[in-house]
């Protein structure tokens, strides 16, 4: 299972790295979450420069795509040339976005009039793009999920693992990264957030 974690210049480290770290807990089962960037290197909102593991052409072959957020997302969303490079298709891929990443999905027409989640700063721009924003940390419709708030990364990762793997896999991944003494609590929180949006077989696994 190949997952593209789309990470743009000005990215929020929490969005890309937390989700990628949790998803890569599935590496033993053949999963791989890869930081995917539009240029060889990108610099985070806090000045951390990284080298991408894959370019945006990787989006075409990935089984799933997670779009992170950042302080320059609005600029990217206004760039038609850039948007044309994002070959994302929910008909064949699982697709997720966090915070301002939701704006990119909206501009790509991948949300439509379905309600979505985003952060408070991005909310007006997503509404302007024609999407209804709800006050919730996570929501999913079929194969497209959105989340709001940096720490909702865990919900995106848990939903993707439960959907493409099993609930047991998701529980194990969240349990591993959760704080000591609060592990069961965090597993239960993640279960509660994603449960309404899982297929019956995934919920039962």
C-alpha cells in the first residue's frame, strides 16, 4: 500500500509527519507513507527544510493520498497550473486532507457540496470555495475524508488504516504513539471519531 503525503512549501510539520509516522506503523504489512513534494526540497512554516521522498507524479500511482496543510496553501490553491499537476481520483484512491489541505480538495472539485472539516483560519476560504464547513475534527464521505486541527492527524491515519486494513490495525497504531498512561483513552477517542465513517466490515474487524 503506497500513500502519498502531499507536503508543500510552508507546510505544517505536525500534519505531514504525525500522519506519516502513524501510517508507517503498517510497514510490516507492506504499507509505505511517503512525503511527496512539488519540488525537490520544501521548507516548513517554522523553517525546517526537507527533501521530498517522491514528486507529485507519484500521486498517480499511490493507493491513497493525504494532503497536509501550511501557510502557503492558499497561494497553491490559486495556481491553476499547480492544481493541474495533482492527479487525485477518489474512484481509485483513498483521499484525505487536513486543515488548509481541505481547500485544495475543494478547488479540485473533490468535495462538492458535501460538508467538510478544516481549521479555523482556513474555514472562510473553504466556504468561499462553495463547501459547507462543520465544527468537527473529522468527517468522511465514501473515500474522501477531511479533518480540522493539527492533532486530528491521528484520526486521518486511523481512518485510513481501518478502511484499508482493519480496526485492530488502527487501534494498534494509535496505541503505540499515544502517551503512556493515556493509551486506551486515545484509542477510544480515535475509534469514536472514525466509527460513523467506516464500512460495517471495517468497524467489526
